[in-house]
């Protein structure tokens, strides 16, 4: 049944089907992803087949009757973009959490990614102050890369540290399924550091409906596009945790009785993740969007559909693990990879950076072999003993996530460790770098 309000707004009062998350009705002239109000609850169009429209109700359908009123807003989810965004935190719908109004231009979220013709090959180095990233896996403006981490690892603390240290004009935080403690932690860290003026946050907590999580990354990227395109700024987008975003996709898919794919994920998982990650871009005029996202793992399983699909889309990955030798979380040099690092190391950083990086990781690998020999009861050589000592110091002074130093200092620290434990021949650096940077004792 259909009737018209005073403002010629069509109101429908006959629902054909209700599930736990969706309602269906007959309606015409409706757009894909359009917002609607169902019995006073916000909903979004998720499927249209001829004149049958299916709406996803964000807070669930419990208590909705078949004669409930439904009216369509005529627009998809949108965000008011402008300079007012800076220093503010918003919910999944783009509404300020402090309740005050925001001025700006209304822009629909979820637009297409940038035309490849408008893209420039990434070439600007992004320093984070974390040696496990800057020394071994340098990030580049316009890159997309995930942190793979077990749920018990402090990835949100790492993300907050990256936000504070990264050389970016704006940091956009997309908090997906954060605990209240994590949300308050982010706010406190940014506030204490005096960095709130360059932070914009979109927050969905565990107390909010899980389906709302689907809006958070789109809101964050919509804000990022404003600052990168309109203002020509270098924008770093931090999304945590995209595993919870994928779980929300699965919830909706299952409630709509879609046939699940691998690991109960929807068949659209790859394209759903790709449409987010492909917003990463370096513009020719200097603006850029760099995306760092957390993908939490279940028991370290990287074969699960979420990390598996993520690996195909992104340009590498950063692995966090606890180092038993030093009792700290490190960026694992073996499992981490930035596929774009060669675009900046030795070019935007010191000339010997690639050589130092490779030498340190090779010696660290030799230490891993020595540890295996030790565990299997074999005698260690003098070289083995020295590699073990080096590996522990390397983890403590460079790989640990609580180390915050400049790239030049990272390189000098690496030389100090080389000089303490090895001869130049054992390290294998080019002669010109030994002559220039190796201290003469």
C-alpha cells in the first residue's frame, strides 16, 4: 500500500517479507543504496529486483510489523565534508559524536575510485618512526597495506603511534567495532600529543549494531578524498579492524539467505574489500591517500578468506608478532613485505639503505638457523653465537614497535650492531659504504 505525505513523499505500509536484518516491499523509482526509514529505523536499499526492494535495517527488524510505515529519503548515505571535519569524531552515519553541527558540502559516500589516468606512480616516502616499517618495509604515499595480527596483539596502539609519527597532513581513523576502551585510548593519545587538529575519526563501537560497521570505511575514505583532492593534502587512512567489517558483510549476506563462499564469507568479499583499498592514490598535484588497515587473524591463519583476499588486493603486508627473546611485539622481518619500498629506499632515503636492510635481515635469518641448530642439540660455531647476540639486539633496538627514531638513526644503529658483532666481510656491504659509514676502530 502506498500513500503520499504533505511534501509528496511516498510512504509505503505493506511489507512483503521480514528477516532478522531486512524487509522487502514493492516500490518504484528507488535508487540502489538509497536510505529509508522503516518504522522509525534507518535502513538502506541492498537489492532491487523489478519492483521488489529489499532494505537492510541497521539496528535489526525485531518488533517491526508488516504494516509498518516505510519512506525513502531519495539519497544514499552521505557526509558533510569541509574544514570543520578536522579534530572531530563522528559515528557511522557521519554525525558528530559531540552533538554539535558541522558545516560543509553534502557528498555521497562510496563513489568510484580514481581513474588510473589521474594517478601518479607513488614516489613519496612516508616515515612512521617504527624501524620495522621504515627500515625494512618502507611505506609510500598512495600505498595500500594491511597489518596482519592476532587479536591479542596491540595493533591499535601501533596504529595510534603510526598516526602520531607519520609525516601526513591529515590522519583519518576508521574505527570498526572498537571497544570503548580502544576508542577512548585513541582520543586520549591524540589529545595528549596535541595532534587532534589533524585527526578525523569515524567510530563504531561494540555497543553499536554490527551492520553499521559497513558505513565506517566509506565515511573515512569520503573524508580522505576531500582533503586529498580539494586541499591537495597527504592523507593517511587508518582502518581497524577490517576483519570486523568483513564479518558484518557476512552477517548481512547470511540474513539475506545468500549462499556463502569460503569461510562463510559472501562471494562479493573480494570486490567489497577492493572498492575500499583501491581508493589509495597518489595524485600528480601532490595530494595522496595512503591506507593502512588492520586484518586481525584467527590463530594466525592467513589462509582464511579475509587475509587471503586482502593479500591479492594490497601491496604487501605488515606482520606483528611477539618476540620471545625480548618479550616485545616486533614487526616480523620475514613475513612483512612492502612491495613499493624499492620506489623510495636509497632514493628518498640514504644511499646505503637497501644494502643495510638486506644485510640485517640476512644476519637475522642466520640467527634463526642457529636457533634451530641449538634446539636440535647441535653445537654452535662462533659465528652462530654472534648472530644470536645480533638478533636479540636487532629486535630490541630496531624491530620492536616501541622504538621511535628517524631513518638516519636507524641506519646508524644498524651499523653499530654490525660493528659490534661482525667484520665488514661477514656483513657483505659494498666497499664504498664500508669506507663511508663503517666506523674505524
